[in-house]
C-alpha cells in the first residue's frame, strides 16, 4: 500500500473514531490537518491572523457537522470546503469593514460653529468619534446622526440587529470614557 493510501486510511479511521466520541482521535485529527488547513487559509487570505481565525472557526463548524459526514474518506474535501467558506466570510467582513471605515472617514465635515466653546466640544466629539473602530463609528453615525432605527441601521450595514445594539453599546461606552475622562455618569 502506498504512503498516500496509508495516510488516507489513517485519516478515515481518525474521523470514524472522532465521530464515535474518541477525544484522542479528535486531537490527532486536528494535529494532522491543522497545518494543511492553515496553509490553505493563508493562501486564500494572504493574512496570517485572518487565516488563523478562519481555521479556528472552521474547526468549530467541522466538529458540529462531522456527525452528518457519511463517508470518512471524504473528510479532507469536507474540511477544506469549510475552511474555504470561513475564509470567504472573513474576507467579506474585512472588505465590508474597510468600506464602512472609508465611507465614515470620507463623510463631509459639518460647517464650523461660531461659538468657541461649542467648537471645542465639537472637536472633542469628532476626535472621540474618529478613534472608534469603523463598524462602531458607522453604527453611531447612522443611528444618531441619520436617525435610522436599529433595524434600519442593521439593514444598511447588512448585519443582525443584535450586532448593531452591541456596536452602539460599545461605541457609547468608549465615547463616554473619552469625553468624560473615564468617569461613569
């Protein structure tokens, strides 16, 4: 039997054992496939951190979906397919976050106010807003400045409403900390 056939047989055995609940077989399967899946993810993303995150997410999906895998010999294609999908989603998220960040950065500046005190306050708010991550800055801008509801903001940013609520909560907390010097009011 060729070495390739032996490796495939071992992989199929590990998959069957892992599906049966053998924790050691699960660990061995991860040890055998982790470098290959990482290499695949890196080739797709060209970003080490994004690849690592995608593979970590893929292992969660693989472990949940493995009971539905009918043919143990199909595991390599099955695992690579899941990694490919996780990478595509990560790339999409990164692209969407970059576009949102660029759009928020390109927003026109409001006309300057004449009152010196209001100008200083506005400058502080602008600086605090600029320090937020792009996704939080976009959520705050759409919700508070554009007057969109949570559902409308979620639709505009193509994320669930719960995600918008979380982004708003974190953005408000960060803004409060920056504008009040960390004091909770």
